[in-house]
């Protein structure tokens, strides 16, 4: 069998802010896919699957914030790294390596990529003079977010460089009247400086990209169409060369042989994917070269937000191709998160951090489940409607899924000491009732197994919403089966019978069989849901008294006589009070 080797990444969060529920759309989406792949392609069978990420640490904002807090940038990024990793761990995002771009591996590979692009003949690195706002008091060039001034349209003071909060006009920072620095309040001056550029508009890049974006589903079709627009018609492209440098003082890596010039984020952040994996390989003795050489047959998948699709779908593959590295197998872009149908907002209390969600005692798996129920593999935005969140999680997980376990386990433990009946080779007597049971058993158990391929295809294609929909339909069917069989009536008959009913008495047997079939169906549903609900699945495995469930276990039912444990609480209802408290705390 073909041994697959897969490297998966999520985009690198910037080391100057907290992880919020918007970020988590991506990390949860990726983590579910990674866990699904790992369940289907186990390590013991020779498959290799790695999930890496890192903090994006360099740049002026980190430098300025560290200065403001009176610490070094290194101290700041270490602190933020610990916070980010805690947030991810709280939401059960299981990276194989969560690293930093402020690393020797990033420096080495950034230099390597740059040097190779420069050495191509004619060179793919060029320089241009760029005019930029300069803060004469601080002695630094300023990113747009540190520039304010008067709106050129309506004259409102203290507006940011991209749009006016008063009249809504959009403009460039250079259009602002009397621009000033929000760092030092100094009036800004325009200053010219030489920047380094990657020649993305060069024919060699453009020709490569024209075929790359059309081939082998590298991109979702909507992303491919968008990129095609940028690439333009055969004569003319709409690409511009890509600025990859910033001037000192800057927190980052100095460009080789260019004193005072530093690699800008577009170069060293994506190299962070390479570097994080390199760091993993060194720690775990894995084969780095095998994944990044040009002729590799390994697979590389990037999960990203649609806002950085241009960059990941054009700049990054062109840069890798021209520097002699492998290019991505596929790039999966997703949309943004809205909360209650609107953009996340601090004043409405919907700008919710990961930490705030956890601090209210809300279950991270409820959010994982809700996102999964919404994510459809396209670039559409997804909405976290908080009323719907409460209703859906409580209904699906508490009311339907774990309900199956609590109902069936009670009878199994009370009447059969937790031991399961033989649900596969039915040979329990030939009463009419049992014959009916037999056929209904085949109906239900097989109905679940018949959907394995469909669920697997939905998961593989990141249509988690469709997978969840199929799984919940099956969950309904298991509950309906239970209701139709009315096992509680049989239990009552057993209880009320004057003598202890023999083990093979039809009534006792029927109760045993219905409960056993139901609990086996619960096991199957747990396997389906495990990539989404890893901790709940772990608790279910312990209750079912089985080894960690893999995809292959779908078709290996629990054996006759297998003993489950007494049902213990698996999941808590979402409490509206906690949601309200979270909104208040986010304001
Ligand atoms: Zn205005």
C-alpha cells in the first residue's frame, strides 16, 4: 500500500496580539483535517503526517510594543509564544511543532531562498527607491497603522491612514493632511530609501504561475479564478514586484551583504513553515530533505485565510519554484468569522479572545463542533450565531449523541453487568420478535456503515458541514430505533416477573440485543466525530473500554461479551449565562 507523507500548515499568527475566535476558525479547521488524516493513515502503518506552525515574530509593531513595555523584542515574543500555545492547546489544536520565525532555521532558509533568487540569471531580486513616511523623532519608517492625520475628504482630525471613521472615505496614507506619527506625535516627512524586490512580474514567474494555478487543483476554483485575474491575459499581467525589505531599525534578520536592510514579513514568515518543520525534523530525526526537494512525492497543504490568498497562491509558489524548492500540493483558503451576522466588534462584545471563552468555563469542543457544522470547504465567511450555537450544540451533542450512550449503557450495566450481546452472528432462538429484531439490526448497523465512504469524502474535501449533517441524520436514526424498540418496557417486564428470567429468555435477550446494537452504533458515531471532538471521544473510549479508535475500527465491532463501564457524564450543556458573561467580558 502507498505510504503517504503529508505536511500540513496553518498560517502564522503575528506575535503582537491574542488569539481570538476568528483565528480559531482556521486552526480548528486545520486540526480537524489533520486528526482525520491521522486516524485514516496511522503512523503504525508507515504513513507520516505532520502539522506545523509558528509565531510570525518580526517587524516594527513587535519592536515598538516591546519598547513601550520596556522589554526586549525577544522577551515579548517568548511571552506571546507561550500565550498562543496555551490558547491553541486549550482548544485541542495538536501541532507536531509550534515554533517561531525568530529562529536560526528561519534565518538560514530565508538567506538560502534570497541568495538563490538573486543568483538566477538574470537576477530575480531587484532594487527600487521607495518614498515612505518617516518619523524623524523616532528615526524610523512607519507602517501605515502608526500613521494618523486629517481626512482629505471631510477634514476630520486623527484618522488612520486607510479610511475615515467619520465619512467612510477610503484613501492612501499619503493623501492624509498633516500626517503624524502615533508613536512620537512628530509630523511625518517623506523620505526615500532603497528597497529590495522579488520580481514577481517577471515572465519566468508569470509563466510558471499561469500553468501552476490551473493544474491539479492547487487552488479552490474560486481562488484560481481570482488569481487568474491578477495574472491577466497572455500579453500583460497585473502583478507587481514584491517588496521584501525594510530599513533599520527593525526587528528581524538582516539581508546578506546589505547592511541596514532587513527581510520583510513576506519573505521570512512563509519560510517559517519550512523552518518549523526543519526544527521538528532535527528534534525527531525525520527526513527534512524528502519533504522540500523539488522532485518530492510528499504532499504539502497550507490552510490560510482568504486575505492572504494572493500572497500564498502567487508570491509563495513562485518564490519556492525559482529558488529550487518544492511547491505546495494544495492551498485551502477559508472565509472570515462573523458573530451574530456582523463583523467582530469590541463595542458589541463580539471580539472574543480564546482566553475569554475558556475563562467562562465554556467547553472548547462545543466551538469545534459548531465550526465544523458550518465549514463547507469554500471561501465563504462563516457566522457564529450565539443563539444558534447554544441551541445546536445542546440539541446535537447533548440531546442526540451522548443521549444514545446514557440510554443504552444503563440497561447494559444494570441487567448484563456491562457485557455486550453478540450482534453479529445472531443465533438466539427463532421467535418472530427476534426475527424482526434481526432484520432491524441489519437495517440500522449497516445503515451507519454504508455512510462511511460518504462521510470520509466530505471530511477529505473539508465539507465538514455535510459530514456533520450525515452523522446527525444517523444519530437521529439510532435514537428512533431505540424509541421504536422500547427497551424500557422489556426491562419493566423483567423486573416485574416473579422469577429471574433466564439469560436466553426472549425478553431478556431482546433487551440485551437492542442495548448492545445501540451502544455499538454509539461507538461508530464516536469514530465519525473523533476528529472534531477528540477529548469527548477519549472519554467515550474509556467508557466503552476500548483502545483509541481509528477509522479502520469502524468495521470491527466490539466483541460479544466485551464489558463496557458505567456511563459517566460526557458533555455539559452550553449555559446561556456563560455566553452572556463572555460578551460582557469582551466589551
Ligand atoms: Zn472623512
